[in-house]
């Protein structure tokens, strides 16, 4: 008879919270204090009895406490309990698990912000009662998907909610509940509050249930987290026994089985687990060994495609030797171990492992049976993939190969084809960087008969984007600030990804100074802080603002200069009526020709050169019209000397007449001149308001034309994508068949 194997879960024994609570109790006892626990310190009768022997007694209410210290257990309590303890002047020690305390903080903050709290858990469990006590507003407790739909969703309607879970809640069940809630509530926050140690225990229980004939779960009968481990093991097909102590074990539990798994709840002490394992070993040895049955099994013929079990006895460089309980030696070639070509033999199997195998051929003369592990894994994996496809489950997969028009991922030992059109979110993106990485996929097609499986990475990404978009449009409002990533640049602006939704910063909003291209300010991939300027919900468009008021050069001028200030400034341009000098970046002021020198100036360039730095006085600012007036004639100013002689101009008589005109003409001209703050303000006359209106109308028409062109281009691209999808799907079908044949 083949030797039985016992697999013990890695995550076993007290969790951090329980271990901390017990140590607090024992420390107080060692200090000579009378110690009471508000309720059993943990849900394990053996541990509670051992603590009672040390004088640590459980009480049901604070009123029962005598002289001493009350320990609040790791499950936590509502705020009212602390208030009662203060009122009764009871000394207490808080042993609430930090993970539970974090949940208290989450629900309390949500309640104060008028959000309804949904709690996944057992309504009678002390931890759940404590969490509900921190909810100042409406809260609902549900234990599974059905109660969520019938007792919560139907009662609340679509309102702002948050969802938390009891730390020991079933992880798979919570994921399903979260998916249901997200599909109903438009404004929802789902917090993963299940304890990390609980997640590890539940994942290990899944593996134990799948890979063993019998599972033994050790823990207190009233322990919530232990009961969930029992349910998980049973759900994977293993016969499961729930025991509190070694005396609960019987030899009949292990009769006729070869693979046994053992796990324990978070409230089960390590010594108790060791007692159970010792007793289990004794019972296994006591089981009868039937030599006749064993001999008969060894002489049974081995046929092709038969499923057998084998125990690894040797690992060679190119093959694995196994004992299949017959006169033949079992051999598994290296390429029949796994579909993952990068995996090493020693990482796949170990000596002593029991494997499910498929007989490929038998050579009676040589006494060798050639076996395959990966083909059994594929059959089991196909069943798993079919279920995942039916339920729309998101699966983790490893990318092992890049092939023509797609890539290959491995899921539960099955090679799955991902077409190029399903490998990335956007068509045409490179997916080379995915090789040897872990991705999340959804199954599109599973055909065990043809050994064909096709999956999509894109479907998962699209769902995530859709969820982000839905959340964004439900909360966006004008003036709201976001941090986004620059996605693309055009001649008229920059598009920013706000998290599933793109908004546009118009080029005029990128800088207070005039720029020719958005690339002067931002680059693709930059993180930028923006705010919503305008929302067009019908067309699903967002206009963004980027310029900050504190960067406005006119605000800078207001804070740095006053009328009457004298300062140095560079000449940036000249005209026949004066010179413009740069005051601050983005603002140029005009020195009228009459303000350059006490001499009569005929030509500005006879006195000033572009780039020259001059002393000027601020004599006027019109912030509404954005005009700045300057003078180089002021008390203490160095007179400006003439640099060169003017060339004679035509119509000398006309010019001479103009020079002889009254100085009031100069003042009239100065009033009419556009004293522009823009660098381009070398225009002599101000554009009439009627022209400005025409320019604005032309700009609006241009923008509408650009939008129409963009929409037409999007429509053409969508049509092209549909055609390409159809062509690529056909190619994918052919490729999947090729992959299946290769497999």
C-alpha cells in the first residue's frame, strides 16, 4: 500500500491580533492584577480554559467586573462600551486588533461625510457589532450576495455608500458582493478590510481542498474564520473534518485515502495543532495493510490514456522517475511536465510528490511507462477555464511567449492564446513588454474538444476604464482639481488623462505668455495639476484650466511695481511713435516718443537700440485695458544722447509742418496709441471693436470646424476598427488552432 502524505498549511496558529491579546492578558496576570476579558478572549474553548486556570476570567458585561483590569478583546467593541467603562471608573486595557481599529476609522469618517456604510459579515459576531457601533449614520449588515441584494440594495436605492468586510469574511464571496454593489451604486468605495493572514489561510485552504482527498481543519466550533476554512475545503471536493482537539480524530477518517491536508483557524494555538498532527500520525500507522489488494493493484494492466497516480522517486536532468504502483517504471519526460517552457524541473516537482498522470505509452519489454503531467493539468485546467468563462471571472496569467499576431499565457497549466487585438487597451500598441510578466485576463472562448482557449487582456482593461469613467462623470464638477497625465499634444492644445476620461487644455490656457506650441510647456507623459473649466456632458467633453492666477504677469506687476517707480528695463522693439521695454516676462510698456528725451525726437532708432537697457519711470497702468505707460524723462534721469543722424525723408515740407505743430498733438497721439502689454504691441492703432467681434466669430467657426473634422475622423476610425476586428478574429481562430495543434 502506498504511503500516505500529509500536507500542513504554511499559515497556521495564532494570528497577530489574537497573539497580542493573549500576551496582554498574561502580562497583566504576571503583574499580579485580577484580569477579566469582556467575552471569551478568542473563540477556542481549550485556550479559554487554560486562561481560566491562570485566573483570567471571561465576563459578559462590564458590570460583572470586580477589582482589577478588563481586557477588551481583539474583536473590538462599540464606542458605548468605552463610555460605560469611564462612567463606572473601570480600569481597562484595549487589545483591539489594529486591523479592526482601521475599519472603525474608515466607517466613522464615511458616516460623518453622510455616506451609508455596508458591512459584509455575521450580524451576530462581536467584531461586526463593534464596527456598526462606529457608524454615526445609516448602516446595513449583509452575510452574502442574496442578503446584499434583498435586504440592502432594495431598501437603499442608488445612494453614496462605502463597503467594508469583517476581517475573517470569505474573500471570494466578498469579491462577488463588491462586483454586485459596483454595478448598482454609482458612488461607492469598496475597502478590502479582510485581514492579510485570513486571505493567506483561505488561499491555502483552496489549494488543500483541490489537491487532497481529506482535509482536517482544527479550531473552535464557534470560530467564524475556522468555519470559513471548512467551507472552502469542502467547496473544492475534499472530504473535510472540523475538529477541536486530537480526541476528535478517528482512524476511519483516513482509511482508503492517500493525500491529507491540515489547516487551522487564527484562534488555534500551535501546541493544539501539534497534538492533532501527532494523533493523526498514530492513526495512519494503525490502518490495516492489505497485501493481497496491494499485489492485485500492482498486476493490473496499464493502458494508453489511463489516469494514474505516481509518487516521484528520482529527478534527472531530462526526466522524472515515478512509482505508479505497478511492475513498470514510470517516466515523465521533461517536456511533459509543464507548458511553461521557462520553468525548471526542480521547481515543478519534488521527490515524494504524488502526481496525477496520464499514460502516453507502455513498453512491456523495457518495463517502462511514459507518462504526462501537463496533459492532466490541461484537462483540469480546461474545466477551471470553462467555469471562469461562464462566470466572467478575471484570472491571473503569466505571459510565456510572443507569437505571430498575439501572445501565449499560461493559466493553471493551460496554454491560452491572447490575440494582438486583445493584448492592449488601444489598437496598435506594442505588447512586447508583457513577456514574462503577470497579467489579468478574461476568457473569451474555451473548447476542450479542440483544446482551444482564447483570452483577452483588453476586456479587463476596458472594464476598469469604464468603471473609472462612470465614477468620474458622477463626481466631476466645474472648478474641481485633478492630477492627470499628458496623453497627447496637438497644435491647439494638450489632452490629459484624468483617470479613464480625457480633458483638453487649450493652448491659450497653458501659459500667460504667448506660445506657438503646447510642447513649449508640457510633454507627453508629464503629470500636471489641472482644474475643470467647462463640462459638456452631452458630448462628453471636458475643458481644463492649467494657468494659475498667481503666475499671471499682471498680478506679478501689481505686486512688484507702483506708479512712480524707477527701474531698468531692456528695449524689446521700436516703432515710429515710441519704444517698448520689457517690465516683467509677458508685459511690455510703451515709452512714447515724446517721453524719450527733452530734445525733439524725430526718429526713435536715433536714440535707442533694441536690446539696450534703459532707466524708465512707471507713469501709468490701466489694468482693465492692460496698458502700461513709461517715461525716460524724470528728475535725476541721465539725458538720452542722440546716437546717429536721421536720414532725410521724402515730403520734407509735410514733416517740417508736422514738427511745428502744437505739442498738444503729441498728447492726442499718445492717447490714441495702443499701449499694449503684449510683446506684439508694435501695432500703431487699436483694432476696432467690430473687427474683434469678427475675429472671435471666425475663431469659433474654426473651432467648430476642427471638432467636426475630429468627429468624422473618429467615425472613420471606428469603421476601420470593426473591419480590422473581423479580419483579426478570423486570424485569431486560425492561430488558436495552430497553438492547440502545437500543444
